[in-house]
C-alpha cells in the first residue's frame, strides 16, 4: 500500500507584509501545489492522497477559494483524495464542509471524512482509514483515542489521520489544544499515523509523522524545513512504513537575521548573499533580515540603489527590518554647494541630527532623504 501524506494547504491564506502582486502569487502557489501533489501521486504509483486537515485557511472562504482545490483534485480522477477537517476549517454546522456538501461540487474522487470511525479505502489491500474529526477549532480531548478499540478485519492495514498537537511536542499556547497521544500508533495498532498542524516535516516516531505544509508559508517554519509532501509505502500491517520526503513547494523563505552594513563591500556582499539563495530563480525567494550599521553618503546611495530597489525587484519579497544610519559631516555638505537654500537646510538638519534624541532621529532621516534626492536629481540631469 503506497499513499501520499500531506496537510496544511491553507488555501486562501493572506500575507500582510507583501504587496498585492506578491500576495496574489503566493496565494496562487498554495492552489497550484495541489496539482503538484497529484502528479507526485501518479509518478509514485500511489492511488490515495491523505490530507490531514487545514485544507482551507478559514471556515468561510469565498466561492472561488472554496472550489479551487476541488477543481485541482478533479483533474486527477485516478487518484482518491481523503480530506479531514483541521483547526482552521473545523467541521462546524455552518462551516466549509457543510457548505461543500450542501452546494455540491465535490468530485467523485474526493472523499470528505467528517465523522470518526474506520473506513475501508482499499478493498484489495484490506486498508482502513481511521480519521479523527475536529468539530470545532479547539478541543481538550484526544480525538484519536477511539482508534485504540476501533474494529477492523484481521490483518487489516490501519492508517490514522489526525490534526493536532502531539503531547509534549510543542511548548507554545497553540500546542495545548487538540492534544494527541505520542504513542497512539502503538496503542491503536496503526501501521501509520499521518498528522497535520505542524507546518514543517517532523517524524515523531517510526509510525507517526507530520508532513508539514507542501508550500512554505512563513519565515519561522520550525525544525525540519517545509514545502514537502510525504510518500509512504506500507509492505504489511505490521511492517514499519517506508517514508520518503519529496519537495513540492515553489517558494523559498529565508530569515537571515541581523546584518550590519558599514561599507560598500558589505552592501555588495549582502546582495550576493541573497541572490545566491537561488541563483537561477530569484523570483521564488522571500527574505527577511534586520539591517543596521552606519554608511557614508555614497554608500547610502549605493544601498538604496542596489538593495532597496534592484534586489527588492529581483526577489519575490525583501522584508527589511531597520535601516542603516547615515554617517555625514560638514565635508559631505559640499555636494550641495557653498551656499543656497538647500545647503542651509542641510546644515540645519545636520546640527539637529548631531543633537540626538527623537528630533535628531527625524532630522537624520530627513538629511538622508535629502542626500539621496540630490544624488538622484544630478543623475537625471546628466
């Protein structure tokens, strides 16, 4: 029995730190990854795809968002897709699953498992799926507990599917909800327990795995990486599963931490570092870094040109926290000429900047803008 395990598609997710163009591109890839998963299943000879919850980001998606994943799965009529609710799309009375059933449009090869209990998904191989079903976003009970005594025929391959937090695995507030026993696969005699909720791949034990989201969606994806889908091969009811990780994500998210810039060499090095993440596909890179340091007038102009304009245009998203400070003195004001209104304004700003404090910070930024504007205007005139 070979099948695909995935979770946390989060169709309809929004990203508040990107522009509209990038927003649309990120959302589109969350839909298109469904097609890549279908191709993976075909290539691997897997007849079933098990999706461990959070297919949708919200319980009330727009009509277009509601049907987008359904239509992608419809394209793979030879593959059976098995879906369970997650904490983002719980099976509430007026939620997304009730709406799909009421309005129709669920392809024949897509199976919505909205009730707990063993379901035979492959008669020839005697394979039974045991879904855990969230009826609301947060519960305190372990919804996989019923699997311990759920009846299946002798010799059956028992596969559990659940969405939640393995006890003692996480330490944040979210990890206290929807608890799952760490030894559920052993206690319930499961050949495999496929989990959703954690967005990075993580193998809890020999028979229990979080698949992670197939398309990375944040800079803090956690241990194990992300953007992957699992192919699981079970040779028999008691045999240990063979688990393979396959890359399905399009975008690469990199959090580079703190970068201090003090010279042109530092600026060129930062540019090369970001472009080196994917030399042949910079448009698929999202980077977040914190910038600090002191730059002279010419180096600040280089930073604005090379980093905040050209590099930002090269990658999908360049998220900059902080900014280098301008290191300017009286000699630098000579670029404005010996006299005139601009020179006098620059002298006033420099004096205020050197005084420090809140007004000094504003003056420093204003002086920086003045230098950059002056340099740009000279370039345009030339």
